[in-house]
C-alpha cells in the first residue's frame, strides 16, 4: 500500500528526507510505502530540478497548492521555521498527517498553535528530533527505564558545533532571527533528549550570549552586518522528578563538529554518549565492584534497537542518514497504525516552553519556572 508524500523544502534536510522516504520501505519492509508525489521549493525551475533529482512525480513553488493536492496525502515540512505554522495548520485542516522539522515553530506562540491544531485534528504528527533515535540512545533509554543506573540524580547535556566559530565567517540566514540562533537551532535537540531520557524540565537559570556581534556580509565582504541572535547559551535546570542538570549550546565551539553529548548519573551507575562516536554507549555500574570499576564501552550491534535493519555486523555502525530513515519509518508506521510515535508536536511544544523560559531567565537574571 502506498501513500502520496508532499515535501516542502529541498535544502540539506529536504534532500535527507527524500532519500529516507525512498529507503524506509526497503530497509524496514514497511507495509505502508512512500510515493514521492510532489516537492515544493521557492522557484518553479528549482522545484522541477529537485523533483528530477530526488524522484518526485511533480513539483511546484506554491506550498498551498502542494498541501491541497488530493494526491498528496501526507506532508513533510523541511522549510524555514517561519513557514512551519501556516503549512501545518493548513495540512491539519485538510486532515493530513505531518512530519515537521525542528524547531516546531519560530516562536512559542507558533508551537502552541501548531500543537493544539495537531491534537484537534487527530492526525499523525511528528517532529524531526532524530538524534534520539540512534540505536545507542534508544539503548540508553531502555537501560534507564529498566533501572540499570537507578534513579537519575544529574544530567549534563550539550549540543556544540563550530560552524560559526571565527569572526571572519560571513553572516548568513543563521545570524538573524531568534529561531535561527543557537537557542532556536541547536538547543531544541538536546532539550528534547533530556526530556526523553530524564523527564520534563521544571525550572531553569540561563545565560545567553552573542560572542561575535558583527560578521562580514556574505555577498560583500567589505560590508559589516550585525548579528542579531545568540552564539552560546547555557542553563542550570531542575527536572520535575527532582534531578538537576546543566545544558550547554554553542555554534562557536572550535573543534566540535556534532557535539551532541550527554552524561547521566544515577544511584546505581552512569551513562555517557557522544554523537561524534554515535555507535558507542559508555556504561558504569556500581555493582561491578572495585576490580572492574570504571566505564565500559558498548558497541552497538544487531541486538540493539533498529541496528540490524542496516547492518548485521557488530560495531560497523549507523550514520546520520540512517537516523532519518528510522524517522521516516516511524512516520509511515504511525500513519498505518493510527498510533503516533514520539516525538510529537506536543513534545515540540514542551521544548519551545523550555527555550522561552530560558530566554525569560536570561533577561531577569533569575530562576524561571517553565510552565
């Protein structure tokens, strides 16, 4: 059985979604298979070019035409954050499932309206927090639920990269607009990870800074542009279950390419993970005793969630594109079964609430309750 997919956006993430939707049926043998029906980009010529490259039957530069097309039965939103709300609301009005890239919206108000529309429609809705779907992090989630490390007492997480690490790097779309700064671009992934592994965050005390306040223009290097959003952010937090934590986000962290890192301390042990070594999870158990004291490295293998679909050899590993294929599988299976897998628009809203609370905390210089 097939379902017609409409993809809005053909940049980096749009291409990854197109490849993932094509591959999901072959990798996971899903009962529901994606038919790449229509793609939308900003120009007609560009859309036609991407349709031919990615394998879509048709193309358009009008997202409304795509959403309203009867042969487009489900929507994937991979366009800029400011466009997410209008597209999702129109899709839900037509009772079509939606997979939306993170962050859910360009603001808390957007996220709130989108989450409520998703719930009211009763349609499948997912947000692209794909890092939590690596086999290693799925294993970490399982170990925590099984009580292997006991009750969680502390969580340290970061999402650090270095694509803006020097002042000579030209200004781009990333250097303006709150949704494109570190708090809008990088923070949502780690906040969602903390929610999944530990639970809801109750309050935060945040610091948010712009390290390089000007950058040369991308089009004219002799012209200086103001940077209007944040480079670095961090906050202490308290979770609803009583655990405490610290989260760090930076796009100016020299040497970090994909620094999604977490360390979780419990009453019986601890876990460590680094996305730059995404096929390994480090586990410490106090019950091992002094002779075997210390973290041990677990290499992902076919016994771990979703690994065997990609590779039958232990330690060979999965990559970033595979995370998107897992996400596409989740979307197709949710539509087929009527049961929405996490993370949903509701989860995206909870992340937006934490981002908003962190901004309020920075402005007030005090602890702020999330809700």
